[in-house]
C-alpha cells in the first residue's frame, strides 16, 4: 500500500510557452515519447502529457502542458497557467523575433501564475547553426538578468531536451521536498 501512496507524492504542472513554431510541441514529443515531427503543424499538440521521473528514489510526475497552437491567436488562457509550478519559455535561435517576444511571455506568465514559478529560458533549434540569429551569450545574459535557468536545445537532434525538463523538475522538487 505504501508504494501506491508514494506514486502520488509529487505532481508538478509545467507549462510550455513561447511564439508559434519555436518547437514547443516537438520538445515535448522528444522528451515524453522520443519522437520528432519534421513538418509539424499546431495540430500535433496534446493538452498535456504526464512524464514520470525519479529523484532519490522518489517518483515525481511532471504534467507538461502544451498550447496546442492557441498562441497563434494570442489566446493562451489563464486556465493554461493555473497551478503551474514550472515553465519552459522557448524561443528559436534562428528567428530573432521569437527571442524579442520573451519579455512578453514572461509578463504573461507572471500575470497568470505565481511569481516563484521555476522557469528556464530555452533557445531551441541549436542544430540550425548556419541560420543562427541569437547568440548563446545573448540568451545567457537575458536569463541571468531575469533570474532564469538557461539552456539551448534541439528537439531534432535531442541535445539538452531531457536536461532542460529535468532542470525545472529537479529545482521544483528541491524547493518542495
Ligand atoms: P510549436 O508551434 O512551438 O509547438 O512548434 P513545433 O513543435 O510545432 O515546431 C515547429 C516547426 O519547427 C516544425 O516544423 C518542427 O519540425 C520544427 N522544429 C521543432 N524543433 C526543432 C529543432 O530543434 N530543430 C529544427 N531544425 N527544427 C525544429
Ligand atoms: Mg505546438
């Protein structure tokens, strides 16, 4: 019985935000199912996906929410953010415009959720080296100024995807345990 009890010990809601087409749905697909969609449309988004993780023998469930494309219409609702304890704020390193939107996403996050939500700034599509428009140093500097974790990822080649989600979940776990 105690094992069953442990299974429900921790459930963390984590939201993915950022401009359309930065790779949010593919980061989640890569993390939760090790899948990638080369020509994905917003339709592949699911409402949320639950992923089990282990920290010091404790089972933690990360419930990761995807916008399913509603950000295109600037209609990410307050329900989306409600109860979130973690956030991945994502831009595309090959499109500067998506980096310039980060401030707006952080404002929205802080309007709709707790100020203490554990947040990582994610520069996705690090595989697109030739097309890079935002340097690693710029991403790092913004993260430092805003007090965020920072990582560059690629949902395509998998680099840092698990690490980015784990950074958030581990920090939440450390704060709450
Ligand atoms: P979302 O709108 O933020 O959910 O973005 P999607 O996950 O739907 O991705 C938008 C497009 O970018 C799709 O064509 C993906 O295949 C592509 N994409 C996503 N992540 C990466 C990545 O890390 N590298 C590259 N090269 N393309 C990516
Ligand atoms: Mg999507």
